[in-house]
C-alpha cells in the first residue's frame, strides 16, 4: 500500500526524470523547463497508476494459483490483517 507521501514522491521523481529526458522548451524565444501540465501530455499514465495496476494484475495471478502455494496463503493473511485493522 502506498501512502500519500510516497505517491507524491514517486510523481515528483517521475517529473524530474521526464524533464531530463525531454529537456527544456522554447517559449516566445526563451528557453525554460517544462511545466507539470506539459509533462502530463507526454506521458500516457503516471507511475502511481501503473504501480496500482501491476498490483491488481499480481493479485489476479495469485488468486488463480492452487491453494498450496505460499504466495496465496500469504496474500490471504495480509487481506485478513487489513480487514482486522480497519474494523
């Protein structure tokens, strides 16, 4: 589970990397760094959304496993502990 602080740090890092990759832009004859909204147009999906999608995909993979696999029993224990913590 990602906290809001971790999500913000990941997004900040992603924007930093994208600024290095794409470099500065010319705006009315003046070079400047890319703005956040300009970077969003370059990338299709942000890093946090990608991570969450991968976790859901992994959960589906684990659910299709046989019950004897250690990953499946560990995943069920995590879900149980999360439910108990939230009640």
